[in-house]
């Protein structure tokens, strides 16, 4: 396996007072078992983004906020030269093990999406699947994605929409969660094309933008959804820990999340959820 490379022309570093926030983000995504979420519920999204971004053999690809590699691994299968970066090393460790099992050579790097250790124009494409949307400062992330991609290269993003199931899950949890830090922007904004256009401006040309649904039918009932996310999904675990000393609020959040799943359920006796996302590919000007 290749080893992390040293930064060549790093981006603008976050302010020093941002360090605590990033440490909390890193710890949150290490809670539970996000790789199980990636493998059991959203595994199909990685190949969708790889195909939409036109990733193929010989291309230099940076999967930003890569998690456990649900884009990096299918991208490497095409023969692309893949760098996978994430703020949470525990997720990269899982991805590295899965890649090694498949004989895939991927460069795994612990890095902040807002300060990537990559040179200007180093990559043919930068992609992220429900990853960079969770970085707190959207404009900084957009700046970094543009910076590391060569002119004519591709930026590919897949993000949950505010109106879709996951966006509404975050809206449901918000009253129970601690207030966001000053300057942090809501992750589901990345699911609005107007927001993406505003972030990138004339630095890219939008090549393709479509809203689609991921069908999730592996959780039999609403209560199973709540139990699964309470056990495995870092942001949900963090909210429940915040209210753990208040049993009434815990019960209320349980009920609100069950109601959310019931509202989105399209099944008949077995829950079927449609999770809406925005898929965008753009060419760097």
C-alpha cells in the first residue's frame, strides 16, 4: 500500500480556535459504526458517483471526506490512482483493510476537507459522497476542491437534500442537539443546487445536476431505523448523549424519529424509505 504524501501547496489553514470544533467532528464520526451504515445502507452511492464523474484508469482522484471508502474503493477498481482523505482515522482504517482485502492500492490520508494536504491542480477529479457536506465552513471546502483540481478537471458531489429523509432527520434532531458553533453552516444546504452554484461561482461549469432517491428497504420498521441509527450513526449518537440525563427528552426524540420514518415509509408491512440526494458534477474552469 502507498503511504501518505507530504503537503506540497497546502490550502489556507483553519483558524486556531477552530481546532476544538474539528476535534469534536473527528470524535463524532468515530462513534458507533459508520462503516456499517456505509456498507449496509448507502453502498450503492459510491459507484453512482464514480460513474457520474467519469472516473477511469490512469486518472488522479481525490476522494475528500472519504469515510471508509465507499467512493475510493470503486474508483480504484476502475484503475484510477486514488487518494482518500478524511478527518477521522478510524474510518480510514476500515477502508484501508477493505481495500487490502481486494488488492487495491489506495493512498489513505488523515486530513481536514477545509485544509487538504495537496498541491494546486494535483488531481484530475475531486469527489465526495455525503462527506464534505458535513464540514462546517462550506465556502472553505469549495475553495479547496477547486484548488486541488486541474483546469478542465472534474468535481463530483453527492449530498443529502434538506427536504429528503436524511435532511429531515437532522431537522428532527436539531431541537435536541447543542447549538451549532458560530459560522458553521447546515450540512443539507449542499443538497440545494443554488447553494452549490453560489459556493463555486464562475470557477466551475456545472455539467450535470440531478436529484435522485436511494431506496432503503433493509430496516423492517420505524423502530428498527431508530435503533440502527442510535447504535451506529455518529451524529445521532452524539445527540442522544447530549440529552442522556433527561429521559423525557430521550423518549420524545425516539417518538419524533419514529414519526419521521413513518411519514416517509412507502412500504406495506415492511418499511421502504426513499432518501433524496443531489448529484452534481462540474468542470473546473
